[in-house]
């Protein structure tokens, strides 16, 4: 059986609410992919002012999601940021379902995450031809209709997370060894949820 709270899982409502703002979610995802960046660099990607991006980065820092990457700063005029944990974060809806405010925050965050993922996939589809055959042949989109119990679905989720962690570590080790030829950021979206036909 899964542990109730795993490392990186949010159980505090104020931390979860930090991601109700869609711009913060977008900034976190960009920073996670980039490794380190300044507010000005991130502002170019989200078409916002550096001052607004700085404000939202400070809010994410208040809740422990990002931190200053002081080793990147060369002149002290601009702050460099990085995510606090490469493991990311997650939450269980049941930790927040006992209050209307918690349920509303969960709904806003999960919808925001979904909207961000859909937008990212649509961008890929719009730019697919520019990636070339090697990448388009390697990319995938799949759906499987399974008959599972809640505990089996949870077990499958744990296995998929372990698989993704293994591949993430493989990519990080390759980059650290200088193996960057042909290596790109890859986004993998897998959903598992009950439905009744």
C-alpha cells in the first residue's frame, strides 16, 4: 500500500493555493525545465514584465517551491532562480476535500495543470513538422481502457512514477557526462482515472 504522504507532497492548503495562479504554474514548469533562469529570461517566455515575474517567483519562494540560485549570479544585479527540489511536488485531493476552500483550490490547481499540459501538447502538434521524422516517430500518444480496482490503479501509478524517475535519472546522468547530442526536454503526460461508458 502507498504511504499516505510521500516526499514532495503538499498537505498544507496555503502551499497548494500558491499554484491557483496559472502564471506561477507556468513559471515553475519553465524553471524546472531550464534548471536556472532570471526573472527577465522567464518574462520573455511568458510575455509578462520582469517585475511581475519577480513578484510571482518570490511568492513561489515563500512557499518553498523555488529558491535563489546564488551560484549563478555574476554581478548581483539580477537574481537567478531554480526549483527547490528536482523531485517536483504533488498532492492528494483527499487531503483537502474536507473544506469548500480546499476543494476549490484542488479544482483550480488540477484544471490549471491540465490546461497547461494541453497547451504544451497543442504547441507540439502545431510545430510537429519542424521536429523532423526521428522525433515524430519517437513521440507517442496512447490511451488504454483497463478494468482495475482503486488499489490496482494506485499501484500502476506508482510503477509509472518509478519508470519516469529512472528515465529522468538516465537523462540527467547523460547530460552530466556531456552526452547532449540530440537530447531535448521531453514531456510525458499519462492520466489514469475511472469512467463509466
